């Protein structure tokens, strides 16, 4: 296996890339504000068209997406985030079909619309995708825990089928889709998925990075290491090579920081996490990520083939999943697997993970990608400074395509202190989305005790958000009404000092 770098994506292949790699995904939509997310192979000049009514003709509004309305953030030589945030002078109608198109300006040809660069996003007979702004949250789709190599079919494809049945019936359309955590699994990655991640990194020239405190010096060395597939736990923070990287529980049992049983392919670099998002949401990305199975010893080869079969079903459903995300307002929140298993479950875990540069970087990379791919679209106003700092980081790679480690660590530090992951939609009823991962109460006396889901400050803010509201939709990653048997087991295991073994986090545990 040879090392990979951003330079492996030659400039002469740039013209072969499609203009849009992923999206558009409809994020926060309001009558006077539209927020969309997409990733392109270069910095595009875009415009947005809106048309009203069942058939969406003629075009009612044409909006140029200049610098104020579209932030462009490079994440690789041939990969640019386009964060579209359009303020409208006059409000859009509610409970009405609104057709839209995102036009890509071309130098020697007319602008290209979605029908040309992403026809899989259109329903049969449609010329453009469409959405509805509902006056009330009368119908909400909910999804969680989307693991690509799970043998079950993709729930987002079922959402697409539902939308397709009621495409031009606004009263039957859902008001929004709420994705409540684990939209990517950074800590549980199939072998063929990781191979595709690396192929996409090569194809798009996604930026690499230096790795301090690791057994490898940088991302290229990580990708080329013999343990890169199915044995990454050997490369993750280890007790013998790195001090204070294993927790000590009752009875003297040592446990690694990254405690998931599926850490064999745990994502490490920022490029890997960005590639995972593209492969989770876009069939176009998969067309650019074809790679053969690497040389693997048994039983890894057998496991690879089994996972490959499961991923085939995921890929089959992916055009439908992408079409659903282009037709309904989609809001998100993180849980643990978006970052890593056992994330912030106890004060001991936090002290152990964040005091070492390598484990801190692994968590931080997942947070950077989450902020730009999920968090920003929930509440763009809260992430303005984060986006600016991320753009400073990714606009300054070195000659080898690696990011400046000081700028990267500074952004990680900022996000570990960031306190605006939660948000409220001023809808009817109000939608209150909680952050139960970073606003936790922590035991200062018993560091291994499970941390509370929210500290007093967060609970007080939550209480204020509920005041004077006759009704509210509350979104919590941890179930407010859980399974009693599971909660009893969690309580017993926590009492015995093994809280991380059973993910002891539920509302009943923190009265």
C-alpha cells in the first residue's frame, strides 16, 4: 500500500469531476430565509430560482448567490463546501408547493440546473425539486442512527417514498425531517467504506494533516500503515506508547479511551470524516470512490465481503435518500457515534481524552466536520465565527496538501468550548433541540461516575425556553422515556463502576 496525499489528485483530472459532489440538502427553511448545503468540485458561481404552485412555472424569483449568500470553504483541492444562506426581502407563502433550482454558471454554455447535474434528485416528470413551508409543525419525520453497513434498508429511502406519494399535496407533506444523532458513524466503519473513504480522499485531494502524539507522523503515513484496515485500535491512543491514555476502573481494569468494540476502522483525520459525510449523503461521491479490496488476511477478508454486500443495499437506496434530503427541511443534532462512542460520558473520560494531543485531535476532527456538515445548517447565525475560522484553516494547506497544525488545533480548542450546539425554532409549536453531550453536569468527586445529561445552566435555559409556550416539541438524543429493563441494567452497572460498558446515559439516571 502506498501513501496518499492531496497531490495524488492531478490537476488534469479536475475537468472530469462533476460540478456538484453532494447536495443540495435543504436545511433550515423559513418564509424569509432559506439555508441549503452542498459540496462542489470547485468554487461555483450559483444562482437560486423559485417558482410557486403545483407545476412551478414560470420562475417567480431569481436570486444571485454572491459572497454574502454563499460561503465557499475548501476542504480539498477539488472539494468545496458551499454554505448557502439566503435572506428574502418578502416572505414566501406557507402551505404551498415551492419549486426551486440551483443553477451552476458556466463560461461557454447556459447555466446548468439540478436536472442536468443531479437528475437523481428529481421525481418522475418533475423539472425541479420542491419543498413546502408549513404554517404549523403538524407532521414531523424522525430518523436516527444511520449505519451504512447495517443489513436493514435505509430509512431515508422510505422517507423519499412518502414524499413522492404526496409530492404536489402540501397538506400531506411533512413539515420537517428531524435527524436525531448518529448520521455518520465515525467509530464504527466497515472495511469497504474505509477503502471508499480513502479512494475519495485521493480523487478529490482532500487535505491531510500532521498527527502529534500518534505512532504515525501524518495522515499519509496513517493511510499507508499495515494496521490501517481492521486493526486501527493498534494505532489509536495506547497505554504503552502514550501516558494517561487508558482509564482505570474499579478493580484495576484498564480501558482504552476509544472504548467502542467496533474501533477497528475508527476515523481519525479530518479528510476521512469529510469523505464519510459525502459517501453517506451522495451517490455521486460513490462514483468517484471505486477501489478494489486491499490485501487482507482472513478473517478480515471474509468480513470485508460480508460488509460489502450490506453496503450494496445502502448504495442502492442512496439516490432516494439524497432525493429526500433535497425535498424536505432537514434538521440535525449529534449523539455519540457522530464523534465517538462514550463521548463525554464521564469526567474521567474527558480528562483522559482531551489531555492527549492525538485523542483530542480525533474528537476535534469529528467536531469540525459536524459543525460544517450538520451544525451550521441548524442555526447559521451561531456558527459564523466557526465558519470563518474553518475557512482560514483550509485556505492555507502546505505544498503537500496538509493543514497547518496550529490553526487546526486552535479550531479544535474553540469547538471543545463551543456552547451553541442546541437551538430553538420559532415555529408553532416551538421546536426545542437539546444538546445532551457538551452541556453535561460532571461529578468532581467521582470522576468515573456517569455525567448528567445537562448541567444546571443548560436546564435553566431549557426551562426559560419552555415558559409561556402552550406546547413544544422537544428533541433529545437520549430517550426521555426509555426502556425500563435497559435503564435498570445501566443503573446496576454504574453502581458497580462499569458505566461505560453499558452507555449509562438516560434521563431516569439523572433525576
